C-alpha cells in the first residue's frame, strides 16, 4: 500500500493551523478524517480542478458533514508522495489554484481544467 505525507506547503503551516482552528468542530473532524483518507490514496477524478504549471494537480474535496467548505489538495506530479492541503470555501477550484500559485511561488503558470 502506498502512503502519502499529507501536509501544508513548507512555510504555510501556521496559515493552515489558523484556518483549521477556526473551523466548527464538525468541519474540523471532517478535515482531520480526510487527512487520514488521503494519506492512503489520492482523491477521485470527480474532485479534480485541474493541472497547474504542468506540474501540480489541484483537487477540491467536500468536508464530511460540512459541504459548504472544501479541502484543497495539490499533488506535485514530480513528487506525488507529498500532497499539500488547506481548507477553503466557495469557488474552491479557483481559490485552490490561487493558493497553490502563491504558496509554490509560481509566476503566471498555465492552468488547465
């Protein structure tokens, strides 16, 4: 079985902790559950937002019991063993792409949905 280290982009750990701590308890539980799920497998195609900079696959996954919020997961296809995560809300795919652009320091990357 493949296992993944699901964690924030280096340097953005505090941002994820603040977002996580601000979640209602049922949403935080769902976020935590998804971390466990994606430590063992990648998300399904239904959650795929697109490919950023020909490298980062971006997904937006509904939080269990909290469908108004999503977990954004990006997988570096050059290093797929380390998905990166952050919780977000509406317009999640575009927010996810914006977060990945900022956190990975990308300049004018391609975005294929």
